């Protein structure tokens, strides 16, 4: 009896199950038809069948409603996307002066995400497949190729990017603005006047002080003084700005400076390591103002070697703010009232001679400087200047900075201060092998190619073969370079009688991060400079001639050349008989800065 009941129950269950399956199959067929008609797929695992309703009618009604909602939503999304495409097409055709501002594309998150996808696509840095897909769909709808160049040109055409947008700023994720907490901390420093070294400063405000830099410099880190002693020896003072009188290691401002590693100097803008107002108004040396400094004073022997030195906290009052050009002009005029400047130039000459006797290598060359006043304009004004590193004023400043670096290495070594000691092994190739080459870019280029990689030590000085020094520490740019600031932290602590804040091991770890960011900044600066030189050449009249030195042969008659008027290395095919060191004439056939293409043609027989 029990067995019979069980068999009956099983038969009833099977019959019910088959009926349910038949009903479900009918319902799934209906769903498939609805999906096909509405082109709106539905996930079946989300369906909730009501088995108490005949043929699932209730469920079917719910599904129809759901599919209908999805269809409407899809149609609305397609309509909105098409309106966005039409907006892009409309704005693309507007005159540049009539295009909406960049901020107009940021008003809605949905629109901004699409623009952001195009930005990432333009620099080949899409964060995910969804971003890549979004950019591709937009480009296709616009009738454009799915390339980074097409995305870039579209963003320029709608006015989101200026014509000369610096893509490397985006690629390298360069920090162009300071966070709010850093700006707030900087503002507090303006309201405070705390200087923990106030009672330990020597007053040097009576000295005539020269600050010499490029005319576009915003941050003035260093200045110079000089006099002749009664015994005929020269004494010089190198005054260095003292930002560590304001900030402390580990502070929010210090941490941000370390992340940056250096100020970034571009033809179009400067991105300071410190907040701009703080760097320019509180840290920089100011003409006619009493300024905190760290001063390195040096007495030279008659041969240019160091006789004695001091390192101390000071107060100085800069007398002159000069450009290299104006300083050179003053040296040329040889004015009696500017005797101190002439003494500085004499000290620089003695130092260079001494360093060369110690094995230093002179790598002076021509260097391009560009300032673009209005970079967001399609045709901005480009101011190009080629500086000569053998110029007397340039030599004067560079030799005094090198002298300061030698003193700090000696000072750190004698007092066992961990510092970022820099060195560069001497090349195994005798540089006299290049004596036959013309001085300047040609010889400098040949010498640089044989130089060995620079090195760092944080415990003791190492020889710097290129500078001809037993040791060297960069110290004169603490507002612009974090490694210089790090050296200041260490030296300032020692001057106070405190333990330096960082061990050699800690500094080595910090340096690895800072040097990586510094390399990025240098690469960004070089690529930006090259872009604007090529843009300058693109605008020159057809057939304009440029002088160039032949540096080396790359392959067959293709040579590396140095364009003298713009301070740029490039390559060009040169005729038979042209030798390394020869000066030739070239004209520009093509110049495309965005693609980094420069085609030059030699003008034979000139």
C-alpha cells in the first residue's frame, strides 16, 4: 500500500513537470519573439514565473513591460548620443573664436566621460576597454579613423584642446597645479614670520650682490658678491636662497615638492616645485630686500684652487637683478663702479683654468631658449634666442655654482654629513683626440658621446671627472630642485648643532623617486623645446638658408648636424667631400612639429 502511494506520487509529479515544461517553452517562444521585435535582450535568469497563472500570462505581461521600458531607454540613449555627435559636428565647423570654452564640455558627467575617453585615446592611455570602445564609437560616428591622431585633431577642432596642446603633459601626468592643502599651508607661511635660524645669521647686507639669470626666470635661487683682499687674493660669496627657513622635512609642502622633484620649465609655462606665490615672494631673493640665505664664502689661491671657505646662515640685500645679456654688457663696458663684477669674472677665469688642469672637460655649446607668450593661440608669438655657454656672464655664474658645489662636498666630508654627492667617472678615451675639431657644438658633441654615466653616493664625495673636482654637491637651486633642498636640510641641521634629518640610506631611497621625476621633467622640457623650434622653422619663408655644423656621420652621407641659428640637432643628407666640423648651408623642406618631422636640404657650394 505504501509502495503504491509512492508510485502514484511519482507519476503525478512527472505529469505536472511535463505540463510546466510545455507551458514554459511556449512562454520562452513568446519572449524570443518580443525580444526580436524590440531588439532588447532580457536575461532569463532574472525572470520570475508565476506557476499559478495559466500559461504564465502574468509573467508575460511583466516581461513585455520590462522590454518596453528597455526599448524606450535604448532609444533615448541613442537619441542623446546622436545629439552629442551632431553637437560635435556643429562646433567643429565654428570659427575658433566662436567655439565654446573647454569648461562647457565638463558640465555633464556623461559628456565629460566621452571627452575624457577621447583624451585618453589621443595619448594611447585608455584606462580600460570601455574607454577605448567609447572613443572608437565616437570616432566612427564622426566618420573618422580610429587612431590617436584622429582623436587629437577632433579635440582640437572642437576647441577642447588648443592647436599646440602639449600631449606630454598628459602622458606623463605632470602635476601642473598644487593641491588645496598645500596652497593653504603655503598661505599660512605668509602669515607667519618664524625663522628658527634668526639668531644664527651673519648680516651681509652691506655687500654688493649680483643676481644673474635668464630674463624669464621667476625663481631666483642664487646671487654673488666679490672683493679683492689686501694680499691680492680674491674672495667670493655665493648666496643661496634659504627655503628651509620656512618649511620643514615631512611637512605637507615638503612632501609635495618631493613628489614633483623639480620645477618644470617649458617654453609655454613654468610649473614650480613649490606654490608659485610662495616660491617667488617668500623664498626667492628679492632686489633691495633683506633676504634669508645660506652663504658660501671662498678665498681663492692665485691658481684658482680653494684656500679657505665658510658656510653660514646669512642675511643679504641683492643690489642688482641682471640678465646674462646685461651682465655681459656691463663686463664689456668695464665700468669702475662695477669692479666687483669684474672680480667675479676674473675668479671664474681662474677657476676654469684650474679645473681644466685637474682633468675637467669643457662641454660649452650653443643652447636654444624659447618663450611662447600666448600658447593657446593657433599662431602664437615665438621668441627664440640662442645662448652661448662660453659667454663671459654665463661662464661667471656656472663657475661660481661649480665652486659652491666643490665647497659643499668638502664641508660635508670633513663633518661626516650625509649628502647627495655627485660624480662622473673619467672617460677612458683621451679628449685630446678631439683637439682637431672646432670648439663649440662640434667638439662638445664628440666629447659628450664618450662620457660615462653619472653616479651618486650619500656617504662620501666621489670624483667628478667631467668637472675636474674631487667631490661635488648641487646646492644652489633649492627652490627648483628637490635634491638641492635635501642638501640644505642636512647642512642647516648641522649648522644648528642638530643631527641631520636623513641618513645616507634614507636619502638614497628618496633620490630614486626624485631622480625618476627629474628625468621625466627633463624629457618633457626637451621635447617641448624641440616642438617649438620645429614650429618656428615651419613658419620661416620658403628658401630661407640656415647655417649648420656637421657633427658626425650616421650612415653613408646622412649626417647629424647642428643648426646654429636655432640651436637644434637634426640630420640631413650632405654632399660628397663634406667632413665632420664643416659648416654648411641648409634650407627647410618640411617641418611638422606634431609628428617630430624635420626635412632639411643642403645647398651645395655655399
